[in-house]
C-alpha cells in the first residue's frame, strides 16, 4: 500500500541489496527481516523475497520483477504489470 508518510520515516524506506546473480532484493528498513515478495502478481512483505532488477529510464527507474513484469503503482496499491511505474529513488 502506498499511504501518506507516517512520522517514523523508517516505515516508508526500503534498501536495494545486491545478490550474487546480479539481481537485487528490496528490504524494508522498518522490518529488516522482511523483503518485497511477489506472489501471483500481489506484492507484499515476506521473509522470503523475490528478485528484482532496476532499469534506468529517462525520469527515474523501472523495477523489473524476475520472471516478468514490473512494479506498478496504481492508487494506493503496488502490483506487477507489463508496463511499470517510473520511480524516482533517493
């Protein structure tokens, strides 16, 4: 879910962690034992995560999901779709 940032910014932050195969996992700062996982197109936090690759595009990055598709923000939800959202990372 994408929601207004709480007072505690850690709840809104994630870190990309490189894997040996060149992919990355996306780890929650607030819940360091959890990473982003994709299950049947649904994105969630889980102990066992999915692999991602960042693809640089003109205004930011698209986040490709290993196995196909991209992360897409639609309203307050994050899902997997053929055409993803361009994210600006800081």
